[in-house]
């Protein structure tokens, strides 16, 4: 049975398939309908505004696949299938598209990677929040062993499905991809034959109907108390209240509470001078806030997302050595929109 089946999405006057090319070419394109009128924003925030995937808040936007594939003939075949099922695709053909490799003495601790091209990888993937990551195991220009293991072990990205394809004769490579954490490892022949069904089976797509229904519910009293403490800058007590509200809520709307509490953790980490902890938390929070409607249970989610983006951009601009100079006036309150 094929899941998440939908008719091809063909909005007038807009391409839905990103052709193979550099990441910079994609960044400056309008393939995804991003607002490019950002001249007054800091450079890092311009990138965030351009690259945030509209699928997260717009249920009419088709799901996104990020493909680490360089074979020109095969990319065209994949592109045709993606267009047929109404999805979109971004191509990353080489690790060099994401910048320079970090120096050996700067190797990082487990979790989200923050430096060099691996840092850019995590930044981009968490912004895009794709429905599926696709790896060609024969693409030597991508360090897929390291990347898959990092993406599937980090809290910010582990929920994103990873699909790989390669030669059925190369058992060691196929086994290595599975060991790294890939959700599906397929022989190239099987992948080619069943591509539409495989994409629709493994793609992780937000349930906007469930989110809309859950967000129409009232804000829990515990969450309201937690937000009040958050707005007073008491991020630790706010965390405990919001976590309790999250635990007792079994609906899709519980992610609102998790998102706010993780924003509070990030702000607390900034206050403590913990750059890595703050950046990692700001990367993680995107998966909870981005799929929500602009207003959820009376909370102005759009304003909260925008504030998180500003804080992230300012923090990254300062770097680890400048975190103590962070302007805490950028910490905005969570605003409620009364019905």
C-alpha cells in the first residue's frame, strides 16, 4: 500500500523541480517561492528567510527531498519521478558545495556538528526540514558514512528518514549504510523500479490536519504558567512547567510546548555562556516550531520563529568567543493572540 499519495503539484508560473547545480544556485533561486526582498537583514538572517521550507507552515506546498546524488543521467530520472508524484527536490552533488572541511584539531563532540561544511549541513537540513534524505552510496564526493551517522544520531535531525541506494553486489557498502543509521538501504535496481512507491512510503510529511485541529484547542493552564515564567526570563522554571504540559498532552499540539521550552533552554544556555549548547538547541527547536500554524492555541508562533531566527543569526555571528557579549534584549517574549 502506497502512503501519502497525492496528485502532482503544478502551481502556475513556478517550477517545482530544482535542477542539479550548486547550493549557491539554489539559494538565490525562487524555486520554493522564498521572499528575496531581504536587503536590510543581516547576511545570516537573509539565508534563513530564503531557505526556510514553506512546507512546514503551508500544507499546499509539496514535500521536499534532499538528494546527495551526482550521476547526471540518474538525477534526471529521479527528477521525473519526483515531479510525477508532486514532490520537490534539492541536489547536493558534492560535499564541497557546503564549504571547507574542518581542521583535525577542531573535531567536534557527538551531537549536532557546528563547524565547517558539516555545520553548514546541519544548518541547511534543519532549515529545510525535508521529508526525506536520499544518498547514492556510489557518490564518492559525499562522505555519506560520516554524514548519515551524524544526522541520525543528532536530536535535531534523527527523525528525518534516510534512504540509500547502491550496487547489490557491494554487500559491505550496503551494510555500512545500514549500520550508520539509514532507514532504507536498497539495491539500485530495486530503487529504480519502485522509486515512486518508495518515496511515498518513507517520506515523513507533517499532518497539517491534525496540527490544525490541535492548535484550535485552548492553551493548557500549565503551559500558560510556563509562558508567564518564560516572559519573566525565568527559563528554568518555565522549562519544568512546559515539560509537564507536554507530558500530559497526547495531541499533535504538544509540540508547541516542547518548542517553547527548548527556546527557553537555548536562551538560558546563552546566559550561561554555553555557545555550543545554545546553538544545538536552536537547531533542534526548528523541527517543533516550523510545522505549526502561525498561531497555535493563541500563541503567536510566527513571531516566536522570527525571534528564534534573529537570536540564532546574532549568536552565530558572534561565535563561541563572543557569546558573553550577546545582546539579551533580543530575547523576545512569547506573545498571545487573544481570540
